[in-house]
C-alpha cells in the first residue's frame, strides 16, 4: 500500500497516511479538526554521469593560440 502526504487547508499541518490506491478516505487534521487535502510527495533527484558540473561543460580555449595566430 502506498503512503500519501496530506496538508491541512487551514493551518498547514502535514500528515502521512497509508492506504490503498483506490481508497479515498476523509482525513481530518489533528490540530484544528479541518479537512486535509492530498499533496504531491517530495521526490529526491540524483544526477549521475557527466555533463552536470560546470567543469564538464566548459569549452577549453586558450588565449595563447589566439594571440599567436593574429600575428
């Protein structure tokens, strides 16, 4: 069963509930007693491989070769 994150519409309290994907339970805030809405969960992002750092995408240009070709 998946875990769902709920946020209170009045006070902003967050709560995590475990229920089936087809269930649509009425979740009540423990702090103020107001109804809670399902929120999109936070997802961690991991970048792997080359091209994600400044040094990976830099073009190597040397000023020495440009100056010698102008003379």
